[in-house]
C-alpha cells in the first residue's frame, strides 16, 4: 500500500489575478491531483477567497485563505505570501486595494514602451486576457504578445520585453515589507517569503531580507515551490533552520500550458522542517 503524503499546495493563481482558470476550476484540478489542503494566493487580491473556500469544501479539501503581495525591498520586487488570515479584515482589504491601484497607470506606461518598440495596441490586447479589471499584470501582456505572434511563449516575452531594461518594463514601487507584514499579521495570518530563489539579491541583501522579515513578524519561507531547483530546496531548508522559520510548499500554478509545475505534484518538504500548515491548524477551513 502506498503511503499517502499529506499534500498541501499553498501557492497558486486563478483568473482573479494572472491565472487562467477560475477559482472553481483550480480547486477541481487541485483535488484531481490529490491535494488535501489548498490555498488560492492571487496577487494583491483577496476577491476570490469566498469562491475558493466554497470550492475547496465542495471538493473535500481543507482550505487556508491566501494572497501573494508584491513588495519593493532594496529596489527589487519581492513576493510575500499571506496564509490563514481573515479575508474580510479592513486594513488588509484596503491595503491591497491601494497597492493594486498603481497597476492601471503602470500598464499604460508599459504599452507606451512597447509602442516605441513597434508593438501597438498592447494595452487593449492585454485587457482581453484580464479576468479582474483591477489586476492587469505583465502576464496579461505576455499572453497578448504570444497571441499576436510576436513571441512563441510567455517566457520569451518576459525575456525580450518585460524584464528590467527591456522596452515594456516599467519601474514600479509596490507595498513596503512592513505594510505587507502588518496587513497579513494584523488579519491573523502568517507571512511567508515566496520563492526566495528567484530574487537577484546579493548574499548580504538576502540576509537583510530574511532578518528584516523576521523582525517585522514574518514566520515562514517557501522551500519547495515551482520555481526552485532541488538544490534550492536544500538551500532554503537551510535558511528556514538558520532563521527558525516555518516551511511552505506551493506549485505557483497559473495555467495548464504555461506552468511547468502542476498543482499538488511537487516533492514533500524535507522531514526536519516545521510545515507552516501545522502552525495554522486553527485557521484551516475543514470541508
Ligand atoms: P506583475 O505582478 O505584473 O509584475 O507580474 C508578475 C508575474 O509575471 C509573476 O507573478 C509571474 O506570474 C509572471 N512572470 C514573472 N517573470 C516571468 C517569467 N520570466 N516568465 C513567465 N512569467 C513570469
Ligand atoms: Mn503570477
Ligand atoms: Mn511570485
Ligand atoms: Mn505566485
């Protein structure tokens, strides 16, 4: 008999941010893939939480509320996942609404940059892929440039057009680390550093991120996530121990074709780490 690993997937996206499936479709896919405990973590948005929670219950999965907040730290964008908070908390809801507010202007500036590079109509084109008018993201531009035949896949669009120094890239100031942490912890949740292996920090800057995050009440770090290599699982397992952080696991699934990691399919957490979901037992919505 196969031993069943408790399958928690605490990082993924729906069409409420830059995923392509509805919260209900993500829930069904997670369950089909064997997920026992799920969190939908749309970017800077909790508008899908009630639907996700109901869909988790309908599919027999435990549910933790979730979001992934964009933060600017030492001039780089860092993502902080919040888990197990009260999704109706006013400071959280208002803080996220404020941070989302900058996206419209940024999108217009991105389109202007692309226009100068000879790509017209990108704002209108991206909008066709947007599920939530409040949340236009680089991913939506990427999907449009693929549709328009300018690139073969979204990764190529990011590489050629949407990353620093490229025509569609626009500097943007997101929330502060301190604001993001206070929104999450003030709403009773736990904050988790998302995919730390993705940032281009120097070792000193990364140490500063972890140190400041801890000092502000941050408690967790993603160790096993879609964009980490097996070597990074080990590296950030070490960081979790060094900083006495809870460990999280999440696919960062966005779309069946674009995402190379499907819901619920990653390896388990290294056995010596403390899973973040054990500290959130009291916040889990049981089916
Ligand atoms: P934004 O919040 O508008 O800056 O968009 C960030 C999103 O773009 C991330 O959450 C990813 O979904 C996606 N993304 C970032 N970098 C890449 C990349 N190199 N390839 C594909 N998608 C990416
Ligand atoms: Mn995304
Ligand atoms: Mn992210
Ligand atoms: Mn994500």
